[in-house]
C-alpha cells in the first residue's frame, strides 16, 4: 500500500523559515566581522602612518633619525653665525691693518682688504686684494663714452695671450661682482678670438666690435687703465693686473675720484 506524501503544515513552514533566517543572519554577521577586521587594520595603518610592508618600529626609527639630523643642521648654522659675530666683535685690527680713505674704512684681514659701501639702502662688503692707497697709484688715460652703460657689458680676454690665466680669471670675478653690486649690470663673458674650446660657445668681442660695451682684461705690461669710447682696457702682469682691476672697482663705487672720466651711477 503506497504512502501518500506528507503535506507540510503552516507551522512547519514557519519553523523552516525561521531557521533559514537565522542561518542568513549568522552568515551576515560573519561577513561584517571580516569587513570590520579589514577596516580596523586599515584604520590602524592610517593612524600609525605605516604600511604592511613597513614595520612600525622602522618608521619610528626613521622619524627619530630625521629629527636628529634637522637639529644637528640647526645647531651647526647657529654655531657658524656665532663664530662670525664673535670674530667681528673680538677682532681689533691694528693701525697698520686699517685706515680711512675718502670717508670709507679699509680693513685688512689676511691677504684681503675690505670696505663697506651703501647702495640703495643696502650695505655691501667689497672684497679687494689692494686697498685704496695702493690702487690709486694705478695710472689711467682716455675718456669713457656715456653710451657704455646703455647696453650689455662684455668682459673679454685673449685666450692665446701668454701669461697666467688665473689672474685674468680673478680679475674677471672681481669685476663681475662689482658690476652687479655697484652698477646693477650682469656682465657677459666673451673672448677676443675663437681659438680654444672654452671660447667655442662665447661671444667673440673686442674693443673694435661695433655698438658693444667692452671691458678688455689684458695680461700685459704695467698696471694701468685705458678708457677708449665704449671700451675699458684693464691691463697689467700678474698681480699688477689685479691691482688695476681693484682701481677700476673703487672708481665704480666712487671711492677713488678720477675727475669725470668714469661715470658713477648712484
């Protein structure tokens, strides 16, 4: 005798639905816990500023190292400034190492002379190899045209001239610094001829170049300065060249008075 299939009652269906709901609830809770665990891990990583590939101890060690380096740099700068300030306060030059010339004080420190010049409310320290008393002995001749200051100023030299180029380089450096400070011009390096690798990329300029304002550093003969229209020839041999350069610099600043030959811009 066949058995008839047993029909589920409403009560049985309700029980099964409750069991299914409970099972789904447990599954959702497990998923939420897993997601919460991931979020918690991310939150911890963000708060500590680290990543899974970088342990917290290493990050903290790097922070301490950077902080130490920063303080070390600050301390070195403070000590350097204090050394300069105390050196100026404690150093008292003797009469032989200091004198006044036309209202400017010249002080010798080692092999260098310095003086201070006020330009547009800014006090500049002018470094020199010769003081004004020595530099004023350099002879000069000629006249400088006012148009010298109307365009770029080229500092040129002869790359094939016999002599020590270190004095040419030293003179060019002193002239360039003073052109910027005293007159407000940025000079352009040039050569009188294109015969060396250093001159391949430079302008080829000399005193005969039309409409060019030129300072020709010439390592030759005795120290002297020649003004020729829009060209200034600064010349001398060895240290004599440097002395002639300092004489021109001191004229630019108006410390050495040379009649009205050189225009001074205040």
